[in-house]
């Protein structure tokens, strides 16, 4: 197991009280797999990923839990150790490439900077600075080619605004890959792109996973994307996992009413007569959450017992767990 998160809690103070953005998250990622985290807007997906790099924005704070990476609890590491780890062992690709790339530096130089920070290329003759620089440039061109940026040598000195959205996202992936990370966190890496480019970027992530064995956590609100590009899936709601299991199982035999609802709300081209069933209601207020199932107000199977008792995950099949009273 590469990553093992236990009972993680992240809170934001606000004038109305504590916002429980992540509320007891437990999940794990195996070496070499693509794990999908799906859930509606506000369910705590981004805060969960940021926690794994200890980058939760202030005044937010990780208040309890464990994040074990290769057996070491990251919450116990020093700030210096975390800086060494970021971009090297664990790296992250964000949703909006334009806000992550620096507009005033050439794209190639930004990828080179990622190599330099971690001292990944060492010059053989230390007194020749140009030697190291040449090797770095070579590696950058290699990375650019790997992520599918055409004519890397011509584009090395171009600025982010000269890149299309899809090419910018590829450049960010190249930066994320520079340190040859064991774990790549991708937070909605394709939502800002149109569907054809989206498919290409997801294919690229897939190839990286297959060729380098990089473990990937793919966060998406799109269950269709998760169904196609992940091996295992975690369904989050109100900062908590409601169901997890092999992707195939979750798509074919979803156990939790929430997962069933998500699947029924995917429009299908081949089946236009079937009405899309939206899940009624909205995500609950994360400040005053009553104990019990956070989904009960929107659930068509809700019973009185759903409120008041905290439910553990229940194993319904090997590796397939669900947090729902229907399975007790
Ligand atoms: N700076 C903040 N102050 C207060 N609450 C915050 C802050 N940032 C996030 N939150 C709360 O934390 C919760 C989880 O946010 P998060 O960004 O992780 O959701 P998400 O699942 O990534 O949603 P999306 O799909 O919209 O990206 C949200 O309900 C949000 O209101
Ligand atoms: Mg998010």
C-alpha cells in the first residue's frame, strides 16, 4: 500500500462555526493503481488532496487523522521534510492550468525549474555550469515530448499564453512528472478543457500510469470519467466516504443510494428516451451536521434510524464497502 489515510479531519473556522470540510476520511491507494475520488461540488475532494501535501489553505487546518505514505505519517514530518517530498515523491496537477503556470516565464524554463529544485540533474564537471544546463534542457525536451507537446525545441521558449489550454495542461503534467513521483494527485485536471482534449489528457495520465507504474489519484465530479479511467473508486459526500470498491463493481452494482443516484444522473446518448433522474436537494450544511448518514435528507430509502447513529463502512463484497443502514 502506497498511501493510507485514516480518519482525516479538516476544518475551517467561520463566523457561524467550524466548517467540517473533511470529516473522517479513510481511504488507501495501492501501488500502481488509478484511484478515483468522485463526489459533488463541496464534498471535500480538493481539501482531501491538499491535505496529502499538507497544503490546506489557512485558516483551514488538519485537526486529526493520519496520512501514511510508504508507512510514514506525513502529519508528523517537519516543514522541511514536506518541502523535499512535494514534487519529488508526491506531485499534483490542478484544475486550471492558467493560474498555475507563471505567465512571465517561458514554459520550458518552468519545467527546468522543477528539475533544478530537486537537483535532479547533476553536472559531471561541476565548474561548467553550462554542462548541467544542457542536460537539464535535454531532459525538459524529453518530458515535453513525453506529454505530447509537439516540436518541444521550438516551444521551449514560448510563454504560457502561446499554449492552448490542453497544451498548458500537458506542460503542468510535465512539471508534475519532472521529479518522477510515486504518487500523482490530479484535481479535476480536465474540467476546464473541451471533451476531445479532455479525453487526450486522460489518455496521457493512463499511459503514464501504465509505463511508469505511477500511482494516480484522479479527482473528478464526473462519474463517467471515473468509470472509464480508474481501477478503483471512492465516492465522497460531505467530507466522508460513502462507498468504495473496484470501479467495475461500483458502476455495475452500486450499493449506496447516493452512488445509484449519481449513476442515474449521467445523461446517455444511446438512451435518449430514458429520463435523467436528478438527485433532489443539495449538499448539507457542513457546519451543523447531525450525526448519522449525511445523505439521509435526500435519500429515497431514508428511515428514522439513519439519523443519530454513526455508521462504519460495511463490507458487502470483497473490497467493496458501503456506509448505509440498508446493509446492516
Ligand atoms: N477557505 C475556506 N473557508 C471556509 N470553508 C472552505 C474554504 N475552502 C473550502 N471550504 C469548504 O470546504 C468544503 C470542501 O471544499 P472542497 O474544495 O474540498 O470541495 P470539492 O469537493 O473539491 O468541490 P469542487 O468539486 O467544487 O471542487 C466546501 O464545502 C467549502 O465550503
Ligand atoms: Mg475541488
